C-alpha cells in the first residue's frame, strides 16, 4: 500500500525553471543557519503545508519560502550541535500552531540510541502512515544514516510518502535539497547507530 500527502504541490516550488521539492537550508542568509538549519527548514515546510490546508495561501516562490523559514527559526532554533532532539521540533510546532491559531496537535516518536529500546518497524510505519493519512508532512530526524547513502546523518527531512510492500519492506519518501529521496525505513531503523525520531501533526481537519 502507498500513502502520501494529498497536495505535495503545496510545498513544491519552481526554482530556476525546475520543480524544487520542499525547502532548502542553503537559502538561509547566515552561515550558521545554513549549517544547522535543517530542523527549522523542515518545520517551516510542515507549517507552510498546514497553512495552505487551512487558509488556502500557498507559498510558490523561493523568496516566500525563505520568509517562512526565517519566521519559523525562533520556534526551532538549533542548539550548539543542532536540533538533535525530536522533542524540540515537536514543541516548536506546537507553539507555532498556537501562535498562528492553526488547527493541529503535534506529537513525536523517539527512536532511541539503544537498539533494544527502539519501537518495531510495524509501529514506526503505523506512526508515519497515520501522520500522512492526517495529511501533513512528518519531520524525520536521522542522527546516523545506518550506511544508507541516500540520506545524510545528523539531519532533519520532511517525509511526504510511505510504501508498505508485501515482502515487509517499508519505503519512505523524504524531501531534501529540492529532490525526492526514497529510502528503506526498516534498514535505517535496524542499522542506525544513534537513532533519531519522528514528529507529526494530527487533528488538522
């Protein structure tokens, strides 16, 4: 089965004449923001999708996307080593929703460093599936990529789709640097050395 956002075009821009999927931390004006800004960039894309859903205002330009990224930065400001806890993005989204009077309830699922404490793939897949069925991107925190070259370590990305195959493989689709990135969620869950987490927004309708 496949699951995905109903309107991925709400967070797809046209940059240099080509589709650009999601936002890009490289657009931030400050060097520290460009280096550590994957968390607020992900949060800004989630916020923009929710605002388009509720108000009908869709961000269509890189300039307006950057304005949203700058507006979201105070809600998920990276610490010395970045935004390395899922709780921080969850709390930032909750505050943003409250301040802007948007519907929704932010929650999170932690993927601990210690493998025996991690949730099983079935629970992680269900968590992502429920978030997508509620029609909002999820924030995915990957502290170590588990050898999956398609995704960066110590990095946040919005998740936009999920495919659960009959053989038990679960593929997630993330948006990163303007591209769609498909990776094996189960392989990441079993191989990551440091874990990570997921953040979603429910009850938006």
